C-alpha cells in the first residue's frame, strides 16, 4: 500500500495574488487547492495574509477551499494602503514544522528572494519539494533560482488554475467535462 504524502504548502498570500494579478489573470483558489493536493500531496496549505476587515468574504472563501489562514496584523502607510508583511511568520512556521517533524516535505509559494535562506535550510534538511513562483521566470528572484531547488511557474498552469468558463450544453442539455 502506498503511503499517503504529508506535504505542507506555505503561501505568501500577497506575493501569490500580486504575481498572478500582474500577469493579467485570476487564480481559482479552489482549483489551486485541489491541484496542490493532487500534484504535490499537500495535506495542509497555509496562506499567510494581512488581516483587513473588509476582506472577510475572501477569507471565508479561502477557508472553504481548504486553506489554513495565518493572519498578520496590518498597518497602513501614508496613502492608506494596508501593509501586513508576513515573511517572518511564514519562515517561523516552516522552521517550527520541520523541527517538530509535522510534514514530509515543504512547498513554498512565492517569488520573493527573502525566502532564499529558508529554501536553503529546507534543502539541507531534505525537506523541500518545490518552489511555486506566482511571477514569470524573468520576475522570479535570482536568489531563489540560485538555490538550485526546482521552481515551477504558475503561469505554465494558467489554463488549469484560472477561472473556468461554462461549456455550452450538448443537444441533450448536459454540459461536458469536469475538473477531477
């Protein structure tokens, strides 16, 4: 019997959103969560995100899609834009989980070079699975590339992870295809 994988995803929520948005598409988070489970054996997917009261519907949708949210208190800059830097929280969570033996491998979702030392740590401990870059190859940090850890670019999966378009029904009134 094949042992079920117990891999964890650590997602920089702002980096994921901004990377996909900057490429002009919208990520279907429910499909993304299923993809993480099926492709990478992710049993737990953490999204590190700033807590902004007006986004409670977004938070509920993410939780319903199977993500565990780790909130960071936000502050506002001089233009009223919320800032909730989650990098340190994500790193601390990764390191704690490694030392407590909670998962088999880790998957980091970010294009931010600030995570390079964390990736190197995971590589030394043989606990890194892959880095998923929400930004295209030319915008992913050279510091992440220099770790020589596999990097998968989400833009390569845009058709699979973007919003679905309803197919026209066949002559019998049923639609074709499914996401399974």
